C-alpha cells in the first residue's frame, strides 16, 4: 500500500488504528472511578501532546537514528516553530495551516544555518555545538529579543508570546464578545470537542487532537519512505562508515545536512502544532532540558527504528503525566492496608518519586531501559515476540542448537 | 604514457622525510606493486593518490589530470577506487546494501536526494549488485549483516564494492594483511581473476612476497621514502640492492 512493503504497511495500519482510536484506548476506566483519575489519559491536552511529541521524535530519529549525529539542541527548532506560529496568529489570522507552514519554513531555514555551522564537526563536538547554539537561541528568546519595552519585541521574554485583542490579524477574525479568537482549521476550532457518554465511560473526541494525529500519520508515513529510500540507506551508511563513503565517491556532508534540515522541519512542525493547540509560546520550550528530553524519548523508544520514536514519546508523556498526578494523599489511600507506622514510612519514601519528583522515577525507568534494553522499548517488544514464536517453534521441531562442546 | 604518473613527490612529517623525490609510472592495464620494508613510505604514497594527504612537492597525474587538492570522493568519481588495509565496509548494513551503495554513487554522483523512491525498486541497481555478489561468490550472503562476516569475506566484499564502480585504477593497500593462508590464497586467486578478466589497472602495496610475485607485472621498491629500483619481477628477485634494503644484510651476504 502507498509504496510500502507488507511489513511496513502493517505497522502503518496499526499506528493509524491506534491514533484514530486513541480516545478509547487511553480511557479504559469508567469516568469518576479512582483508577480513571489516575490512569486515564484520554483527555485532549494529553493526547495532543502524545502525537505532537511523536512528530518531534520521529523527525529527531531521522537525524540521530539514521546518521548517528546526536543533536543536543533540537528544542531550538521546536521553540522557533512555536514562535513562528504565534506570530502568524497575531499578524495574519487564526487558521492553523498558514501558521504551521510558516513554522516549518522558518525552522527549516534555521536548521540549514545551524546545521551548516555545526556539521563541520562530528561526534561529541557536533553535539556540543548544537547544544551551545540552542542555548544561545534560548537566551535570545528569553531576554535579548524579548524585552517588552523595546520596539523590537519578538518573543516577549519571560511571559511568553501570546495573542492580544489589538493584534492586526489582516485576514480578520473579529470577535464580537471581546474575547480572544481561537485557533481553527477553516472554522473548526482546535479546542472544540465532542463528548460521547457510553454507560459510565466518557470519551472525548477533540478536533485539535485529530488534526495533529493526521499530521503525525503523514509525518510517520514520510519517515517510513525516507527509511526505505536510497537516501535513507546513504544516511545509514554515514553512521556505519564515513571513510568508506568518501572513498566510494559520496560526499557525506550534504547528506547529513539534508537529514538535519528535515528533522529541523519536523521539530518546527511540532512546535507550530503546539502553538496551534494553545497559542502561547514561551522560551522554556527551547531550554536545553527540553532538548535532553527529546534525546531521552528517542532512546527510550528505540533509536533507528520506525515505531520507536512514537513509543518513546508516548511512554514519556504518559508516565510524566500520571507520576506528577500522584500525591501523598493518594499514596496513603493506596497503602492504607499497611500498619500505620510502615505506611507513613513508605509514603515518606515514595514521596520523592512522585508528584514533583516524577523526574526521579522517569530517570530510573530510563536507566533500566538503557541497561536491560539498549535497543529501547521496541527491543523489549521484539524480545517478547521472539519468546512467543520460539515457544511455538519448540513444539514443532526439537531444538537444533544442542551441539556438543568443542 | 602511464595512467598514473607520479613525479618528484615529497612529503615531510616534522623531522621525517617520509617521501623524497618519488617517481612512479603505472602503465594502463598492468598490475604494479610497490614494495618496501616497514616505514618505507608506501602507505603515505598511496594516501597522496587518494586525497587523504597533500604532498609538499611534486605532482600526481591520473589520466592526464592532477588529483592533488581534490577530496577523496572527487578522486573516486574520477575513476580511482581504494581497498584499505583493514576492510572498510558498511558493517551495519546488509551485504546487498553494501554492494548497492557504490553503484548508486557511480550513477548519481556525490550527492542526490532520492528520498522517496524505494531503494529496492531501482531494478538495474539491484540487479547489478546481485551480479557483482555472484562474481564475488557471495550471492548466498546477500541478506547477511556485513559486520558479522569473516575477514576474508569482508575483503571480498570490499573488492567487489570497488569493482562495481568499474574503476580504471584499483589501489590495494596490503590486501592480505592479517589473513590466514587460505584466505590469502583466495584473495590472490580473486585478484588474478580480476586482472585477467577486466580492463583495469591495479596498484598494490604489499608485504607478502608470495602475493607480490603472483600478481605483479612491474615492481617498484621503496626504501626510506625513495624509489630504489623499478623493474620486472624476475629482475627484482635477484637484485642485490633490493635484497640489501628489503631482506637485510644477512640475506644479501
């Protein structure tokens, strides 16, 4: 289908299915139950983050997964995309398509410039260069270009760039009631949702989510095509042996630069979508910890695999969400079956791992994945699949591996 | 006139004169061996042909054009392929993909952004690669992870990758270094076959005299960065100067 082989088509169909049915899959518990409060993730804000960060990491994986160049400044493109989109909402109109288009163009241009400079080095030096340039962008956005009292206030500094009633918006979107206009796609507001009550379950279908999900699916499809193309093969060859590439008549620099620009455009697209969902862009999106999170999501899911980035982004966002929701009261109710002294002790200990301490738990999970599944969660899935298929084989044929020791 | 003409090449690394007034003339469709004791400057000389090193003096002409100042990929596009001392292949890729890359490079040049075709949909490239694998006797290994093959197979693959580009000049840097006897003999047979069947010029650097005398039509002996003798293999064998430089005083005596 669509020029994909059978295996990739299956994968793509599964991802389509998951994305379309996400409001059901992520809401397995009936509304109002205590489990629902904790583990349900089927609300628009979080679902949007799943797919948008999916796009971001899919793009990052085209650079890091294929060429092995670890960019430690990818959040810069996310931020640039966010600001571009908000400016489009301020100046032109509230339709998300032109905003996203501008995000992609601007971040693509920045990626070309930043990539041209930082790709003069490889390995750790490349990572450090990208990190430094991204931090520079962050500081520019945070203070230099964001002084509210100056005439050239591009980012509005600490407060973040936001919409206001006296923005020009040349395509117009006059608000009758004096409220801020909302982002929309030809009239369909991004934040509008349809809720469906089925028994005690409540499912929310959000316009913004489905719009982002469709864009994620397109991005995913393009990424599969790139992975299977001669261009993708060249990128893998760059990772494998640059020396051989040079002596085979291939110039590695434009290949890596192209990958860098593509992944920058992906990040800009994700930033534009974030702003389309909530038209507010802050400098913290470009902070180096945000760049680190992208790397973590990619490694968590499985670098260089097709589905890994989506899995990693989903895993990270989901656990970040539930871990930060757990507080001491919830821990007390969960552990109420224990004797009081022990309960208090345990709650006191677990306190550091939940709520504001969610970083700690995610860090431990990350370490466990790196140690036991260096290929990421995808490798874990593959191992489980192998385990099952081996069991099946084992019944059919006796193990052939039992050769005497030499 | 030779296909590769080296004139007065000199290269100095700090206090060491690695190459000094090297003259070399490799005739078309011959196999020219460059031999010499350790540290004679053989690899340095080879690196000057492929754009890795820039000599301080002299000229290196390939088919009438200077290769100096060009990057390795440009020199490759001119028709020079190089085999390394330790096989340089794409270890993370399959054997078939390894073979396809040089063919793509030959057809599409140093860079082409073909991000939307399927790589296996390019029939003529896949067929060419499969054909090359058959030539190298490794058709059964096409799906294998290249890094997991034996040293000898990696060498075969590397040579095959170079040949798939139909280069006019093939540079071999100690192609049998660190190989078992059987692998060495296989490699000699392969190189002989290449020499006989193809219009190709081979320049080889080698330590192993067995390899040199089985393949070379012409031999240049390098010692301390300077060419000592250039002659046919029969004459080299008994040449007193060569015996002295290469095999040491005792052998000459």
